[in-house]
């Protein structure tokens, strides 16, 4: 995915610092960042930000989403409740490449308490640069919606 694409970004208090750094990284790479908060390290609730980013992606207001919390787990759980959102919590670049190539993940969630910033940037770069392979994987992705009715 090349520049000028809109990425919706959100974090809770645990993810705030890494989110700030990744917003800068995205802008350097030429992406337009829609920063939906949080805007400080004051304690907040991750579902609030997961919901905002998931809605932006589901509505087509952003091409992709990025969510950061302590572990990435709560963000992924919350974002995946929204129809059309496929959020993947990735701890390494291989998992992230597969999440894009096979699962067409449109939201990446990251663990601020478990990932160093440079490696988080590498994972994010893979998320942005890896194409969905389609084919048999499209059928499987379609089934995610059909089996749940969503
Ligand atoms: C906040 O302490 C922490 O629970 C949250 O950032 C996240 O890791 C939840 O999944």
C-alpha cells in the first residue's frame, strides 16, 4: 500500500507512547493519519478506541486501522466485534505477513508492553506493504462473514 492512504489509529493509556511514535512513522512514510486518541497517558478504556477505529475502517473512512494497548489483546477482541473488521494481534513480522496475505487483516493491533518501538515499526511496515493473496483465501475470508451472519 503506497502513500496518501488514510490510516485510523487508536490507543489506550498503555499504548499512548507507542501510538505517538507510530503516528510519526506513518506520516514519514507518506500516510495520512486519523488519530482517534487517546491523547495522554491518563487511564482510559481500550474498547472506546477500538470502537472508533473499527467504525472508521468499516465505514471506509480509513483504508486500514492500527490499535495499540498493553498487549494488543483487548483491542483485537473489541475491534473484531464490528462487521467487516478483521483485526490481527501480531507479535512478529511473519504472523503479520500471514495476517495480510491469507486473512486480509484490515486492522493491526500491537502490544506496547511487549514490543520495542523499532520492531513495532517493522511489523507495521509489513502490515502496510503485504498484499492479500486472494484466491482460496478470499473464499475463506468470505466464510468468516457467512458463518457468523455478519
Ligand atoms: C491496561 O492496563 C491493559 O489492560 C490494556 O492496555 C490492554 O492490554 C488490554 O488488552
